[in-house]
C-alpha cells in the first residue's frame, strides 16, 4: 500500500504545480493585457487632449480673425474699446465658441486682442496686437507752398503724431521749401488741459520736448522740412497729373462749383449739408462776408472736405471750419489781375513788406487774414507759390474730422506681435 500512496501524493503535487504555473501564466497575461490597455487608454486620452487643444487653437485663431474682419469693415474704434462684449458677442465669441474676447487699449490706437477658452481645468488664450492708427503722415499743416506767417501762431493741439514710451512725436507743420514767422510761435501740446486731438485720445503723455516748439527762433521737430513732400499722391493714392480721377471719383462724390470768385461763400452755403460734405471748387474762391455762416454750416456735419483747384483762395475773418482744406494748383499762373475784386487784394501785396525775400519767390496764391482754422488740417499743395497767414494763426487739430471725410485707414496686425514671421 505504501508505494500506491506515494504515487497518489506525487500526482497531486504535479497537478498543483500545473495549476500554479497556469495561474501564474494567466496572471502574467492579465498584467500584460492591463498594461497594454493602460497604454491604449493613455494614447486615447492624449489624442483626445490634442484634439481639444487643436480645437481651442482654431477657435482662438478664428476669434482673432473675426475681430480683424469686423474692425476692417466697421472701422469703429470706439465700439471695440468701450462696448466690447456686446459688439463682439454674436459674430465672434458665440460663432467661434470662445469664452470671451478681451480688448486692451495700449494707446496710440493699438489694441491687444485676446480670445479666451476657459474650461474646468485651464484657461487658454491667444494674443495679437491690432494697429488701428492712421497710415496718413503726420502734420496739422502740410505745404509744398512757401509759407509766411505773420502774428502769433498757436497749435492747441497739434497732430499728436506717433506715440513713444516717453511721449508723442507731435507734428504741427511739414513744409517743402520755405517757412518764415513774424511773431510768436507756441506748440501747446496734447496734455490733459488741451482739447483732445481725437475722440479716442486717452494718453496722459504730452509732446516730447524735442517735438514742442516754443520759440520761432528755435524750431524743433514738430516743425519739419520735408523736401520729398507729395501731399496729393499721399492722400489720394494717384499722381497729381491724374487729378480728374479724384474729382470724378464716385466714391468721393464731389459737388463741383466752377469759378465762384467773390461769391464763393454764398455758393458754399447752398451746397454744404450733413449729406453733402465734399466740395470741389474749380477756380478762385474768397470767403469773406458770409464766412461765419459757412463755418457754422460745417458744424452740423461730421466734417467737410473743401478742395480748391487752380485758383487763388482768400479767407477774410475769423471762425472754425469743421473739416479739412486741400488747395492744389497745377498749371495755374498768378498774374497782376488775379486778385482784382477780392477783399484780400491789399493784404496779398504786403507779404514782401514783412518778409523781404518773398518778392523773389512765386506769386501769392493763398491769403488767410484773421483767426480762422480748419480742424481737420490744411494742405497747401502749390509748389513755387506763396501762402500768407496774416494776423496770426490759432490751430486746433482733430483727426476725427479726417476719419469722417476719408474713413479710418484699414487696421493691420502689428508685426511681431504674433507668429507672423
């Protein structure tokens, strides 16, 4: 019996060993399987996270481009900065499924645009700087004409120009050839006590000291000579010889008045209205008796562009014209009779009495006698001819007027503010 008992125990031990080995193999297989599933789960989760991250990136980029598109179409800086939530909500935030879009005013009409996607664990955002500053060159007065100014001259404010960390590179006058003063000259800057140069101007900075002339004997960079100045081409984008393309441009919709002469102010009164703000005068024009009424009529508009072509222009009296002046002479010759019948004829003959060398220059094409100003600036594109300001000049610049006349220049992304290289 003993041998049989031994064999029975041996068989039982072999069976137990077999079961143990099988169990270990199954356990190992289970461990390997679980490890494999864990890797699969990890890869799936990682793929899901990458998809969500890419979706968020697409949403953020879409939000940025949506803001740019609205800014390009509407050109509404104030809506972007003062009414951001409602202005962008339906078309940009909801449409691209961002949580919100923050807009931070950096000054100088530069805005930091930051779409955001917020979930339970993170906040993802993308930032890019939108530059809505004007691409027009700076200068409250730009002149290829030879400028002579008699009497006290004040810019309050000038064109603020470019903004720097320390202040503004203000621009009062840009001229091509000659500029002379007989009287005081002061740039009063763009500080908090000065009328704002635009409705969205909020900087606490003033003109840089190098851009703030306080004495005509010591002109600084706010009074700048520019021998390459081409105002017509700069503003309208065509060569001056093609001026008819500008006059006949349906988008500009000029109301043309031919040779109004001394009746110019009355004829202007007949056409200026809130819906008729671009006036082209072909020939000479004098604003005198009804000058105040013309100035008042412009106040009911968003800004009037007064374009004088091939003639003399005479202003006698005081007032503020809400708008801009562009005086351009191409092939117009001034003769001894050009000023006959105009109230400023005598004044036009006195330039050389105050500025001796003026007699050796071209004829007088422009006379402003009195404290009168154009809030949108004055462009005197009459190379080789004289513009004479008599009895002072008090200029108060406001770029809103130019924006209303020509529209804000298209916005652009500030280079280097994102991956635009």
